[in-house]
């Protein structure tokens, strides 16, 4: 006995709507009949025949060429040759007294579907009759300047062909909510123009069917479904997939949706490009309406043309936008390439930096620096945001959101300038970012009914109301798109390239400097070491000459010898200082904990012996214990204290103070005197080798002492600087990292 493949619909439950197997409904609509055929032996394994055609012979388990008196015998070869996922129009067939039927065949997997669809009185005899309409439509599309204009033309053309009361073009967004962007209608049904509909109205499995089957007609929303009946040979088989069938029965959920909407018939044409469902041409009629096959085919063709034109327009707009962004990027690259610091380059080209991502503000966070450009949150807030991004991005190079207040609660007070955020990491070692901001855009969204409402009585009740429901959207910016993200990533690659290239060049220069410094140190050590003996000889032999021939030397000759001795001793001192300077670069650091007060007191005591008879007022603060090389640090204090004593010798009362400052990064030590001071215009010369700011006749010295201080401190990872004023005094500072 034949069996019905699916039971009659139960009381409907919305909770299962999204997972309903709508591709295997087990029934068809009643404006035609369906045969399921085994492609190997062409036997009919199942059939769905409406009551209006029940006087036809039952073809179950019979060869296809014998069905309905053999009307399909002439196209048996065509049916047998259909390949998988192919649909073929078989022509017009007359079924006894029931009139003409359009024949269609579909191969889906291991099943052949044969449909015989009732013709409509007065319908076009062939597609050729409709070709002038198609041709005129294609010509008119060339005049369209925008996607919206294209869609308006498509809606008008389909409306004219089909005579539906309302024809819409419905576009999906990234979250699969739909928006009506074009409409053509009479006064029978209300306008849905500019309304939005939630993703749940067309769930995922329905969208997939729209993508695969480009056209679908529901001729009467009150139809009685015709069950698919199987023969004995098909018992136990899986439900038949009717995705390709034009007559496929639709979900009862959708039929109820149509009734709530006030429509007796509907037709949809899928707009698909690049394999993705872009939108729909959706047609509605208040009364039931069957659309002839050739008219539907023409509408499907128009939908394909429209989808291609939309894709072309969108690609063209994207190309123009990318060209514009690339121009901005070229300006930025030009500046960064010509500048040693890319941050400074970006600061000087704020307009192009913001234009790159269509942002209104930008922030650059690099280590301790925070640069704000355009409309931005405060520096404190940007630094908090950078820390949040560092934890949020999970190792990725980019992060973006158009609703920052939703994902970061602390953003509530900055929504006006930073509801949208696009961030790129610009360092492979540090938490450094370039962040673009977009402001909040408060807008009103017009929904076709309240999308939040859910059924309360436990039975199916898809949208009962389609009256306009307005929602005010806050806390969101204009969304970032792929062009924005690509532009940001290209800039990131450029920045990383420039930073890496600069690092490589700097490393090469440093390597050359290290090599040159080693050569210079070796040279100076060799020269100074070899010069010590000749100068000692000059001094020694001059003193011998003076002692052995003192009685025979004139006063002038004795002065000449004294000058030779003095110059040789001075040169010897200079060589000793130069040798000490070169040894500082060659010797290794032996760090240990050193009490700075003990070191300073020791140096003071040794120098007091050289300056006996001078009254010096000392003010020494309590200094910390630091980890340094004690011998080298003694040399630092030796030079600084000796200089303070030397340059205060003409002061009426000598005052020298030594103190200390501290922050979270370093210890800073200073020594201040009330001596002759110096002009700050020449401060850069103070710590150079052989650089002197005073005449040797006024103050002795070789000009190497402060150079030694600089070298020792920098080898410890610190820095040196000074402040001074002529005839007032000077203060010298050096820092050591904590």
C-alpha cells in the first residue's frame, strides 16, 4: 500500500522554526503535480497529485514513459541525461481534460524530480515574447548611478511583469537583518519602504534555500498541502529533498507570517553574486495569484542581471574608495620615509591619517608617548583604552568595534567621540598602538513591527503586527568595513617595515661605531702609553741639566728649561688622563652595593689635603646605597668635587652642596657650587673630550675629567647634564637606573 511520507502539521512551535527541515516538507503546493523518479531505471518511486487531478492514473512504481498515458515518453531521453544539480524545461504537456502543463525536470543528488505545473490563461507562449522587455530593462540599467537606483528599476520592472500589488527590493546586512531599499506598489497594500526586518524573519536554512533556488512562488497562502506519497520501493528511504522543486510546499510558519502580513500570494527572486545572497526581490499580493512559468523565468533572469549590476556598482565604488585611501597612504608613506621618527611624520599629516580610515580622531601610543590628533578622548582615557586593547586582542594585530560602550563599560563617558574604535599594533615588542576613533551616530531605525516581541500563548505566532516600530539606536558609530581594516593593516605593515629598516640601519651603524671605538681606544691607549716614557725623559734630563749646570746658566736659559719642564709635566698629565679615559672603555664593570655618603666623604677627605687653608661650607644630604662599580664611581665623585673646589677658589665664601632626587625609574645625584659658573650656550661642550669653557691660565686642567664622568655614568645606564650661570655657580647632575 502507498504511504504518506510526512504527517499533517502539528500545532506549530516557534522554538523549532530556525531548525525546521524546510527542504524536506513531504508535500507540494496544489497548482501542479510532482513525480520522484529513480534515475537508474526511471521508475516513479513517489508522487504528489492534488485532488483536482485525482482522476489521473496513479504512476507509482511505473516507468516514466507510461505515466499519465505516456505524455512524457517523447522526452524520456532528455530526462535520463540530466546531470546532478541541473534543471531542464521539458515543454508543454496536455493532461486529458485538465489542459496544458509546463514540464520541468530537476536532478538533485540521487533523485530526479519531474514537475508538471498548470498553465495560466493568457500567459506568454514562450520566453521570446518577453525578450523585448528584458532588452529594454538591460538598456535602462546603464543609466543608473547608484545601487538604490538600480533596485528601484528592478522593482518597477518585476511589478510591471507580474502585476503584484507590492514589489520590494530587500537587502541583507552583515547580521542578516533586512532593509527595504526600493519599492513599487499600488494602493492595495501598505508601503514598507525604508523598514527593517529582523534576521529571525528569514532564518539561516531559509536563506540557504533562497541562495540555491533563485525563484519561489506561493500562489495562495491558504492552500491545502498535497502530501508526497511513496510506493513500496521507496519505503525506509530518507525524506525526499525538494529544494529544487518549484512546487515545494513551504513552512507553515511562513504561511502564517503571510496571513499576518495580509498577503494572499507572494513571490521572491534571489539576488546572488559571488555565491552570496545579497538580497531579494520580494513580491506580495492581497489575493491569491499564480504567475506563469515564462513570466517567472523572465523575473529570475532580471534578478540575475540586477545582481550582476549591483555587484559591479559596489565593486566600482569600492575601487574608487580604495584608490582614495591609497592616495592618503602614499602621502603618509612619503612623510614617514623622509622622517627619522614615523610618529612625528604622522603628527604633521593629521588630515591624511584620519582620511585613511574615515575617522574623526586618532591616537598614537608608543611607550611613554601619547599623541592625540583630531577629536579624541583624554590622554588618561586613551592610555586606559590601550591597556584594555592589549588584554582584549589576544595576540592579534588589529581590533575594531562600532559599539565600544557595549564591550568596554568604561567607555560610557566618551561615546560622543569614541563609540567606534579601530586599533592596530605598531610594535612587535611593546604595547604600542595606533587607534582611530569614530563618534556616536544617534539614529532612528524603522522596523516593520516590534522585533523584540515573542509569542506568549505557546502556539505559533510569527509577527502579528507589521506597523512601523521605531527604535532609537545609541552608543554606535558608523561601522568599520573591509576597506577601513585593509587600509589600517597596510599602514601597519609600512610602519613595521620602516621601524625594522631603521633598526637594521641603526644596528649596522652601532656595529661600525663599536668597531671604530674599539680601534680608537686601542690607538689612544697605545699612543698615550708610548708617550709617557719620552715625557718622563724630557722632565728627568731637564732637571739633571738644571742641577749640573745651574751656575753656568743665565736667567733666560734657566727660564727656558723651567718652561720645558712645565710643558713636559703638563703633557705627561694630559697623557695620563687620556690613558685613564681609554682604559674606562676597556675595563669591565664590577658592580656591588656602595653607600654613596661613604664614597663622597672619602673623596672630600682626600681633596681637603690639597686645599688646606680654604674655608668651605659643605651641605651633604643623606644619599642612598646604589649598585655600581666602586672604583669608577669614586672617579665620578673625584672629578665633580675637584671641579667644584677648583671653580670656587675665587669665591669670597665657598659653598658646595651635594644631594639626591628619586623617582620610580632612576636615582639622580647632584652637586652644586657658587663658583664662576658657565654660559648655557656652551653646555653641550662640557662632557666632550678636551672641551674647556675657561682659559687654562685661569683654571688648570686637561678637559678630560667631565668626559670620564660621562663615560662612567653612561656605562652604568645613566645620563649626565648640567646647569650654570656665569659668576653665580653651576649644578652638575648624573642619574643611575634603579
